């Protein structure tokens, strides 16, 4: 039968893992907010050039929508990545690509 120290050690590991998961969940919170706001601002002033630009603009809009959804369910790293990708497509839409 395991001793009392073993249970304390396992409890400490469980607590550490739980706290690490919570910290990791909020790590991208600020970056997500900033990236989504920047993407939305860029999208509202973007001027798509030609059909290819319109396709990129549509992809960017879809990615911003996905980022907002991920933000709502507190998937901040996914939110950040989607918003970052959206900003890429916004730049491409301005080039007509």
C-alpha cells in the first residue's frame, strides 16, 4: 500500500498540471484580442483588387469569424492563429492575389 508521501506527491503533480493548463489557456488572451482587432480594422479598410483579391478577402472574413468564435470559447491560441492568418489574406487581397 502506498504511503502518505506518495499520495501527497501525486496530489502535488495533479495540482501543478491543473494550474499549468489554466495558465496556458490565458497565455494568448491579450495577443488574441490585439490580433483580432487589428485584422478587423484592416479588413474594414481593405480594398480587394480583382477576383483573386475578392477570394482572399472572403477567406480573411471567414478566418476572422473563426477567430471570434475561438475567442468566445476561450481557445485563445487558435484565435490568435486564425486572426494572424486573416491578416495575411487581407494583405493578399490588396495585392489582388
